[in-house]
C-alpha cells in the first residue's frame, strides 16, 4: 500500500515453520464498509492451523497476491503448488 510517498508492506508472524509448511490466505470484504481483510494461516501438518493478524486494505483497493520467501541466509523455499478458491 502507498504510505508517505512510498510502498509499505505490512508484516506479521503467523506460526512456526517446518520442513513442509502449508499457507492459507483468506480474503473477505467487510459488508459494513467495503474494506478488504486478508488473514494468513500456517500449518505444519495440513490439519491444524495457526492464524495470524489481519491486513486491512481500503474499499476499492486493487488486491493482488504473490509469494515470496524471506527466510534469510541459507534458507531455500520451494512452492509445491499454488491454488485459488472462490466461495
């Protein structure tokens, strides 16, 4: 999101990593004000999930999703698959 003339990326820690970590991103539009709410959840086994904070974007925002690994030196990320579901 633009902030003070620059692009700002909000961060939040979700759950502990594992050799394989599942990631879910849930998007909903608040019916009261049209704001976009995005929430991440991670799982170490694909069954039990740890939910993180909620990012809120203004109504009418152009919501885009991308994956990036930011694990630091020596970390390697491989994304096995990426699916989008619409309810």
